[in-house]
C-alpha cells in the first residue's frame, strides 16, 4: 500500500475507485465500502484509494481536542491489512476546510483520476459540510465517474458509527464495541521501559505509551490478545495509572503476556481488548498486588480455555 500524507500535492495516474471519510475506526459499517473497492479493483482494473483527513487531536483550525478510536498509524495498519492500494491522509488545513463542495470534488477527481466514488448516504464534505451524495450524483456525468451510495448499517435500531462505538468503549462495554467494530478494539505502540516492578515479583510486563489522542477503555484489567512480530499470544492488560506504585504515574497500558519470555523492548506491539476482568484498584502492598495479578492471570487463562 502506498501511503500519502502531510501534502496537498497528491496525484494518482492510474484510473481509481475511491471512498472518502474520517474513518475514525474501521467498523462493520465500512466493510461493504472496502469490499466494493476490492471488487472494482478486480473487475474494472482500478486502483483502490481510501481518502481521509489528517485532523490533529488539538486542531490548529478548530482548537478542539478529541479522543480518537484509531490513530493515523493504526489506520495505516488497518487499511494495509484490508488490501487497499492507496491511503491518502489529507491535511485538514483552513483552505481545505473552507473549500466549496464542487471545487473539492473537481480537485479529487482530477488529481486522483477517479472513475468510481463509493460513499455512505451520510457522507458530507466541503465548506460547512454542504456537499452530500446528491451533489456527487449531479456531478457524476459531467466529471465522468460512477457513483455508488450505500445505506448505513444498523444495530439495535441505531446507525453503526464511530460515535456509537466510542460511547460503548467509554462506558466499558468492550464486547459490544468489538461486535460493532467487527474485530477487537486495539492499541498499537512501541514497548518502553517501565519501572520493572512486575519483573521483581516474577510477573514481567510490557509497557506501551500511547498518543494522548487515543481513546482508552476505562481504567481496569482486561483479558487481551497480543500481537508480537506477527504471532498472537494471550495476555492480561492493565489500563490506568498503577495506583499501588508510588509517584505520579502517567496513564499507560501494561501487559503480562502469557507463556512468553522474549525481550520485546522497542518493538511495535498490538494489544487487543477482549473481555473486562475488574476495575483498577490500589492495593495496600506489593505482595497484595502480586496476589491479585496472579489471580487475574488465572482468571484470564480459564476464560480463554472456555471460549476457545
């Protein structure tokens, strides 16, 4: 997959099929979009493009901070796994934000040699989000592209959306969020040195420090799956500030990987959240913490025995 970012000077020479949106979390509602891209790539010999916007967490344009389901690095990983040919992250500058809808479509179609556009009915674009699928339909003959418009997928009489999933994660409903996503919610980051408390009590852990904009589930302990060097392991993960450990600890993700002894310092690791085990808790002593961690590990092992 070719990854284009941090520039407005993007071009694709080959005829292409494109889908556009924020894509904050590739969920079940997006699956059909991606399948159509793949189909057009196969049947019409078009290059598939996912066009999204690189909106920073504290945007210089809006001044609003927001937590995201999917960081830019994670989007790259998801779309590459999906077999997309091009991922374009368009900088969300003031000029782009204020671009008139028709101008935006002309710009995209010309620069990316677009022959087919695939969007959901709720897709809006251009200045004040004034453009919609109806405008795309009006322009399709003039600009010589096919338009495919998809209805929103629903769950419990509600559109599946990033907002819906974000609410479920923030509410601690990780299994429901995973169902809406169609895959386990995950974090992806580089392993850094922690304070090595786990190693001193015989339960070594790996620590990830994640971007501030990444939405984390509520503080607590989770049964997880860990992807290390393309191999999957079971794990137990704590999200939070490790209140038993003295000091001002930053929010982090700390994982004990079951039946694993490799040194993965500085490696990129993916942690997938499967099941909530218990809330984060401050213990009276390190010995009490060790006892509870051992219980969490046993509970997680039994959980996986029952579901696999």
